[in-house]
C-alpha cells in the first residue's frame, strides 16, 4: 500500500507539481490559449486584410494617374532611321499620361465603400466570435483536466481504503479467524480498485496533454496546479435576452449583413444610372507613319457622359432581386435571435439544475462516507458481513464519481453561459 501511495505522489509531482511555483488559474489559462491560438491569429490577419480592403475601396473617389509609352521599328527599312523631314522614318514612339476623375458613378463608389466597411466590420465580429469559442474551449479543457485530477485522487483514496481493509482481513485469515471467501472477495475488490486507479491515471494524463497542446506547449510539460473542480466562484450576472443580443457578435453581424445587402442593391442599380467622368490626357507622339516632323506636346481635356436609356426592365428586375436578398438577411436576423434565445434559456436551466445536482451529490457523498465507516467498523467488530463492506465501498466510489461529474457539469454550465453572453 505504501508503495502505491508513493507512486501516486510521484505521479502528481511529475504531472502537476513540477511547475507549482505558480497556480494556473482558469483566467491565466484563457490568456495563454488566446495568445497561442492559430485560429485567432488567422482571423486577426483576415480582419487586417479587410481593413486594407476598405482603404482600397476609398481610393475609387480619388484621381487616377496612368502613364504609358510605346515604340515601333520597321525592320525592313533599317536605313530610314534618320531621314530628312518630310520623308519616311522607320520608327514611331509615343508617351501619354492620363489623369481621370470620376464625377458621378451612379452611386457605385459610395456603395462599394459601404460594402468594404461592412466586410471590415464583419471580420472584426468574426474575431469576437472566434474569441468566444476559444474561451469556451479553454474553460472546457481546464475543467476536464481538473475533474480528471479529482477522479485520480478519488481513485487513489479508494485504493487506500480497500488496501487497509485487505490488510486487516489478511491478518485475520492468517490467524484462522475468517474463511478464505472473505479474503477472495476483498482481493477481487483490491484488483478492481487498482484497475480503476490505472484508468483514472490514464484519463488524467490525456487531459493534461490536451491542456498543454491547446496553449502551445509540449504535451508532457509539467502543469502548474489547477483549481479544484469543486471550487466555488462568485455567481454569474444573469442578463435578459435584449442585453445578450447587444453583446453577441453573431447578432451584430446580422445588422451589418442587412446594411451590406442594401449597399449591394445600390451598387447593382448604379449601372442603370448616369455615369460622368472627367479626364486630362497629354503626351508626345510621332505621326504614323513617321515623316520626321517635330513632335509637340498635346494636352486634351475630356468629359465622358453615359446615360442608360432602355434596358428591357432590367433595372426593375434587378431591384426586386436585390430586395429579396435584403429580405433573406432580415429573416436570418430573426433566426439568429431565436437561436440565441434558445441558447440563453438552456444555459440558465443548466445553471439552476447543476446547482441542485452538486448539492444532492454532496449530500450523497456524506451519506456514503458515513455508511462506509459504519460498515467497516461493524465488519471489524464481527457484526456485519463482507458483502456489506463491499457494497459500502462501491457506494462510496460511485458517490465520489457522481460528485465529480456534478461539479464538472456545474463548471461547464457556467462556461456555456459565459459563452452565450459573450463574456
């Protein structure tokens, strides 16, 4: 028994106490996971790209300057490169610059800028959603690891209880005071306790590996001490549906999507509106064919106006089509509202019910401990059978498991509620 207790101590030292110079709280673990998350980094880069996209869209309002050049050479008239003025020369060239400024694009530029701003905001909201998911995932991994450690401790305690009873029965059997039946029964229970401990150790090791990987360290890195699964935190603030909607990024995204659809409708209709552009161009160019005359600079100021007149009702059809897309986004907002309402109701129910579960499981644990003490004492005094002791031991370990599961469910209920309210 002492050997097994020492083994457990070494295991806990290797897995948790090796870095116990600091306590790894849930909040600290959240921060480490957030700092490492590759998914979050990708989303932030996507948000950065959409910000640049908005800036690019704004350049559509500004003048555009282009410079172009071109030259030709007639390979059949190689000796006509420098002919006298008025005679053919075998080469031509030109250099042109154009300054263009859209005056009115039918509302397309303004609509495209609104779309770019909406895309930027949507990516920012997607980053918030990703962050909520990461926080929930980190809480889940943290409390599962804490529960696995509690299960390992419970398995070790259960193994110690069985071993102590085995030592007593073994002494009595050696003294010829009891039959071999009792020894076989407690020996079987001893092996069951050992198997339970091995399984709990495996679950705890796997939970710690997941915990490490999620925050970006090697799986077998020693973990700082975790909060106990039964630790009591301050009650969470209960919010109404209206308050939750204002906090949720997915609901805010529906508002932005409606605005984006309206902008897309105006952009689609802009092609049926008048288009007015002004440009200034100029450059140097030889005649074609090049007769050797002097090349002069020729500036040209132009105005381009395009007024769509008849498109067989395409404008009306396009407007109806785009309005249908806007209607889809409005219905999506209603759907998201119902979904958030369902999530909030379920989270509040779990908060209430898991609180009752923990209370009941704690009371059951107290009764199981008392029952085990009485059964063990009665057996040692010759007033109870081995079956009573084994039954009490089984009830004790089941009560321990139920208490750990209830505490884990309570912690996950809080984590889920925080995810719902985007905390």
